[in-house]
C-alpha cells in the first residue's frame, strides 16, 4: 500500500518541475509541497535502509527547491527568471551534468557558509590575558600557538612548528570558555566559535558538509582559530548504544579535517573545551597535541577574581580582606566566585531598601545608618521617596524631582561582613568526585594548566 505514496510523490514532482521550468512558481510550489507530503508518509513505512536514505536525499533536494520557489514568490516575481531552468533542475542535481550541477552545488555551499558565518566573532570580546586568573601554563602554551607564529614567523623554521590543536578540560565554571575569549581578544586571527548546534543538521549528509565548510572557511581566512565548545556532545565514544549514523559521519569528517590541519602552513588552530574528557572518542583525543587541565582556581587566582568582579564598585575591603575571602572559598570555581560577588553587590541595595534610619551628609546625599549615628533621622526609603515628590507640581516636575532624589540617595559601601551573609547561602558546585575524575585523566592523558 505504501508504494502508492511513492508513486504519487513522483507524479507530483514531475508536474512541479514542469511548472517550475515554465515559471509558474505558485503552481510549482503547491505541487512540490504535495510531493513532499507523500514522500514523508512513505518514509514512515519504508523498512529498507538504502531506499529510505535515497528517498530522504530526494526529500531534502525537493524541499530546498520549494524553499527557493517560495523565496521567489515572496520577492513578488511571477514570471520565469533568466536562470529559471537551472534553478528548476536543482532538485535533480545528482543526475544532472555540467554547469547546472555545479551551480546547484555552489548555491548549496553558499547556504551552508551563510549559516556558519554567524560563528565568526568579528568584535573582540575584550578579555585580556591579565583578566584570566592563574592558568599560567595554559596561557603560555596558547601564546606559543597563537601570538608567536603571527608576530615572529621566523621562530618557526625547520622542524619547529606551533601547536595546532588544544583540548581544554576540567570541571564546569573553571574558565575554559573565558580563556578562549582571551585568545580571541589577543590573537590577530579570524575566530570561529562553534557548538554542536552549529554543526548538527537534521538533514542527512549536511552535518559533515558543515564541518568540511567550516575548515575550508578557516583555511581561506587564515590565520584563524576554530573554538568548539562542549566538544563531547559532538565526539562521544564510537560504538556506544546511542550513537547514530549522523554522529559517526560527523566524527569521521572531523577526524579527517583535524588530521589535515597540522600538515600545512595555513595557520589554523583548533581549540576545544569539555567538562567530560573521558567521554571523548579516543581517535579525537589523540588529534589534540596539547590536552590541558583547567583546574579550580588556587588562592592567588581566587583573590584576583574577587578584585576583578568587584571592579570599581565602592567598598571598604583591603588587600588582606580579599586574601581572607580567597582562603574561605577553597573548592569554589571561578563561576561560583562570580555568583557570590554578584550576590554581594546587591547587599547595599537590600540594606537601603530595609533601612529605618537615614542621615544626610554635608554633600546633601542621604545614606542609611544606625539609629545611634549622629544626625540619624527615622525614615524609610519609601517615605523619603514620597517626601521628595511632594504633593504639588506638574507631572513633569515630579519626574525631575524623583530623578534628583534618586541621585541623592546613596547605598553604603560593600563591607567584609556582607560576604559572610552570602557565604552562608552559597556552596561550591564542584564535588570531590568530579575533581578525582579530572585528576585521573590528567595523569593518564593530560598536563597541568
């Protein structure tokens, strides 16, 4: 019975191509959509994997042509284009010869590249090496691979070649992606930042074409860096029960492309990050020249992080206070510290909202204070707000008055005790078991960052 669906689909396709060649795009679009519905129904019942794959390829080809026809209709065109015949032949490009097939391939490649174009980071992330706390070994290795070959190419002569593939691994929140941003800022290179969603397509055969085009674009724009975040989602162990044919093809294509990266002078660097290094396929793991462990920050790194995240926010903390905070956050990741500081930054705002007493400074600024403080006035923020607005005046004047009052109320500076409150709520997110896994991987395959 399901064979009838295939026959109906083929009949609709023949009519669609005829109308397409004649320039009757409205009719052609409807006929293509009818054909696609029949193909889709047939695929539900087809058991033969080879036939299923062949029909899927046809389905993709006709769907693309339907999208092109729809674009022509949306642009307001009603008659045939000068290249209408070539366009109509696009769904049949596997069978066509010569220029038509080449044009179809060019259009397909242009479409794939347009999707990858969004992966190019054109604006520098503004993260410098100095912003990355600790990780001196990792920074040194990346400088050797990224900065020196561009600035001092004469260093790399004879057998001396820069590192071409780095794997950054470690617990979540330790700064792997942040380090990649520093590379993007400091390197005078084209930076491609991709994830699994950029390279995985629901259409059969398209994912490996995306990988191939990504590397081709990187070579064309060399010197360039390809950063693949969460690479384990693309390159898990082969032979696992949940592995699909599509994922096998992506891994194979990635292996082929990475093998070619180190064999030329195109200056393409592969940078990848993962939280689960053991889940990587062994062949992929071997392609990385450097496998660098990005651990939890040490004491000095944590102290630097507190300083960076506080920035220019008014506070009463001394260097000794920052060191004390660093000691209290043993086992915290960089992400954990960032969340803590963000929470602390709101403590002065909370104090201002909850304050029952304010005092007015000589500068005219109102600040929350203790009831025993000289000049303390028993009043709340809401009462100050109401007092500032008054009961008279035009609405415009009230807006300006509220703005003036906002400028005159100053929250207190951050104190060491504010962190104590936050530490009672915040806990580290990385367990000892997680650390043991990464330390074991480092002993077997990696190196300290």
